[in-house]
C-alpha cells in the first residue's frame, strides 16, 4: 500500500499537523506496512525548513486551493491521510470518489465537520467513545488516549528523575506571532535564578538578549529537541502537539493558549493532571498566573505527580495500534474472495515459499516452480478440492484450500497468508469469510477440520477466534499438532 499525507504548516498555522503526520508516517515505516510514503504539504518557508531538517520528502503544493493536483499523487493501492483544519467537507467527498478508490483517513481534534472518510483519528487525551461523532457503520473511529502518538525520537526514553528544585525551564512557543509574548516571559523569569532554554520556530532568529542564564536554540530536529527536553525540570509551552511529546518524556508543563484549536487539547491534559493552564495569551493576568504556576511547581511532589500522570496517559503502543487498525480496516475493504485459477499461480507460489509459511507447514521443503504448477493444476481439476484466494486486483494476499471427503461429510482446511497482512488480526476474518462461502456451496459438508503444529501459536489463536474448537492432540508427519473442528450449525 502507498501512503499519501495531505497537510499544512507554517508560521501562522504552526507545526502540529506536520509533527503528528511525521509521527504517523514513522509508525508505518517502523512496521514496514507501506510501499511508498509521500507528503503533499501547503507550506511556507519555515515549514519547508522544518520538513527538510527532519528528512521528509515532500511536494509543496497548495492542494487546498487546487484539489485536482492531488490526483497525480494517487498510485495503485493508496491510503490518504488528511491532517488539516482547512480541508472542506467537499474535498473529502472528492477524494472518496477518486478513480483509484483510495482509503481516506481524517485526522480530527474537535469534530470539526461531518467527515466523509473511511476512518477518523482523534488523538484524544480522554478515554471513551466517539466525542460527539454521529457514528456511521462505514467509518472506523480511532478515538481516545490509546491512540495518542508522538514522533519516534520521543519514545523509549527513560523519564528523568524529578529534581528537588527547578533549575531548567524550557520555553517553546510557536504557531502564531509569539515574539512579544516570548520576550515578556523571558523578562519575567530571567532574573529569578532559573536557566531559561528558549526554542525558536524554524527559520526564526531572536533579537532579544536574554542574559547569561538564557540560551536560544534554532532549527532543532526531533532528536535534538527530545534530548533537550530530557534535561528540563518543566516547560512553558503552547497547547498543541508538543504537550504530547512532553507527556511521553514525563516533563511537566505550564500551557498557554495560543490558538483556539488548541484549547480542547489543553482542557484534556489539564483534566488528566499533567499540565497547569496559565491562560490565554492575551489575558491581562497571564504573567501573574505564570509566576504563580512556576512557584507551585517548585514543589518536587507536584512536578513528580504531573510527570507520572503524563506518562500514564500517553500509551506507548498507540502508534502500533493505529497502524494495525487502519491497515486491517483498509484490507477488509480492499480484499475480495474468489475461486483460485491458474493465473494466480505466481502469487500463490510466492506465498507458499515464504520462509514463515514453509516453517509452519508439515513439509518445510522449498517448492520448485514446476512442482508447484503440477500440483496447482491437479488441485484445480479436482472436484473434491475447493480453493479460494483473497486478493486485490494487483496482488494475492491469502490462499485457503478445502480438501473434501464426501463420504465422511467433512473437509480439511489449509490457509496461508502473505507477509504484508500478517499480524493485523485478519487471519480469523479471512477464515470466517471462506468457511461461510464454502459451507454455503458445499451443503453436504458438516465438519471442517484444521491440523496445526503445536508451536504455531498465531494460527491456533486465529482458528479459535474463528470459532474452531480444539478436539485433540495428534501427530502429523512426525510433528506434534492439534486438531480443531468447525461444526455446521443446525439449519445452516
């Protein structure tokens, strides 16, 4: 599958869309779930520098004003992930009706519009069902803190021990014209004995002199920013995606509202007990509340509690869960089931000779092409063999064979999956679809037997989930195995 991101970023809209799109692209890349990944970004100069700094290959296209230009980026089997506050409802409809029938995912924060999408991701801090979404049976909802995601550089880092006193304060404000606000915060705490570490937006240079205890950082990539955050005792930040990254590292934060679309994220993190909210950036009493918040967070126990709450909420398995859920849903919509034919020989040959397939088979020897062709022709000509493939127009993803014993009113099932769809939880679904089709066609078959190596735990779980019942241990070609049976229900 190819992956296409449509997003935006820059000095006015911030880098939150870019950061979480990058985080999701990294998650797909780490699981080797996609063929090619492409970013199509409506970006200003700063955003382009940000993307280049993070080694992102992208096309700078104003796809919001020129949606027709998106079509040239859709190749073959494609999932389109749209992370935008500006994309219209009509654009989603247009994508869904594209000639290549892409799988469309909307990344949302606040139920902005009725999305015409195959899936909706809401990286919500709070648990629970869809947040006000009018549920549709054709849409997959990935909502809640179990789907929170950050860039890979922020995962797997041991949170720093909470120090007795606050020494280092990180200041990271971006996404709007924050120069005056940043300057006033530096002046507010510049003579308070703290070391201030100020991260500037990409491509921005700061004219203010902050004193000996103030350091400025420019053009940090995600790895550099992660390393810097780990040295901090607390952070003063906006309310966007950076709060997720701070929570992942266990760095307590004081949030300032910089944009209306950040306020729901701030509210949720406040409710989770991870941040203190100082107020809207134009509030008259903002700086008094900032001083008070920093004073309260001087207490070690307060910071330790906030750090613990942040780590607890941000689930480290969120990125894998998103990838597996989206991939499984994509394939369930894209795959079709049909009878195997001779033109499927190459795809079936590749699956059969996959190293893992050979390992779990009772005969683990590699199959030659001539032998495979002779065997396949015999199977297809045998009226006691029913052979299904699970495929897209481009590729065979699974093969399921039933060897029928008419006299005993039973059949033996065999299944093999392409490596691209293993680990997505699709095995039991494929088994269920094929068993139902087979029993509808073969009315005389009452039982379906499966023989599985005892060591093949993944297949055992899949057959159990597909309602096959364990019967007994058996020895098959010298291998310790288990027999599972699916019994036709009465009247079916």
